[in-house]
């Protein structure tokens, strides 16, 4: 974060397109058209290990740090380990198989297959990303919930003003991790009752039929809540994957030099 907080009475529309283009222009000047980052900028981008912050940020909402963005752009797209004490977390690619953080290995296979049934025939990489998202999101929910419940009163007021009361209350009171843990057990129990076999031993057609049965279970039951939770996060995980964004024709990382206008003649 930078040391310049947003005004409390920030325009309702936030930063305009023009403001973002102007801000982008600042970054282009810093980075340079040939990818050469000024020495002064890079010296500010990385906090030295053990170096204490020289200032305390006041309460408020803050814009992204230009120093951190310059640091990221300076990497030239290379994978590298962040310096010790870095304020930014970096997602590094790995060729090793994914190790689930929330689900036990067998349950993670059940969750992945359930997501595949819900999404249909999708790119295998996108399916893997959606399943990993679900697992990591569930893994993080206890910490997020605890942090939300322990917010200072003034910080909570600020969060409510920015995100809305419902969003903050949901973080404080919902237990999706418990829903997933109980629900996947209920799904495997339902598999035994319907087919006499565990979910992973069923045929593809039987697994699909079982998931559809879960979708029609009585509202409020563990298996129904698991179905609804998994469906919501499967959609979120898929449509934030590379394949999902391409399917949506997402162009958020590009801009038009000229307005394309409206192609509809109606």
C-alpha cells in the first residue's frame, strides 16, 4: 500500500477510466519503454530484510503501491522468490502434483469429480484450477473468519462502509469449511445407500446421478448445502481460470485506443 489514503468521500464511481490511463502512464514512465527500471525506483521497491517501517499508516483505504508494481514489472515475467519480509505474496508455479490443504486426499478426489460433473466437459487444466481454488478457499476460511470477528470497531465500520453490512456479516458468521466437511461425508454416505459402493467406485453415469440427487435433497440438509456450496465455488473457480476468462471473452487487461461503438442496430 502507498502512504496516500483515499479520501473518505471518494467519488461513487471510484477511479475513472481516464484516471487509470493516467496512472498507467506514470508506471510506463517509471518502467521505461525498453523495460529498464530506474535505479531510484527499484531501490524503493524492495524493503531490506529486518528493516523497520519508518511510518505508520493512518486508518483509511489505500491505493496500490507504485513501488511494489515497479518491482513486479522489473522481474520481466520471470519466476523468482520474494525477498524476506516482503509485504507481497507471490504465486509461484510448480511442476509437483498439488497437495490439498483442506480436504484429505480421497475427499479431494470426490470434490474434484463433483466439480467436473457440475462443470461438464471443460479443459483439464481449468478443472484442476477450479478444484484447487475450492480447496484453498476452504483452507483459508477459518483464518478469514477469525480475523473478521476480531476487527477493531473503527476498522469494521470502515469495512461495512466500503463492502456493505451483509458482506462483512457473512465473513463473521458463515462456516463453509464445516459445510464442506459434513457435506462430503454425507455425499459418500448417500452413495453407499443408493449403490452400495463408495462415490469413487461408481461409474461416471452413477456419479452424475448421485450429484443430481444431492441437488434435489431437502433444503438445509448436509448433502444439499454441500451441493450448493460446491456449485457456487466451481463456477467461481472456473470463470477465473485462464480457460474460463477466454470463454467469457474477458478483456480486462486491455484497453481500446478508440471506442469500438455498439454493433447492435436494433
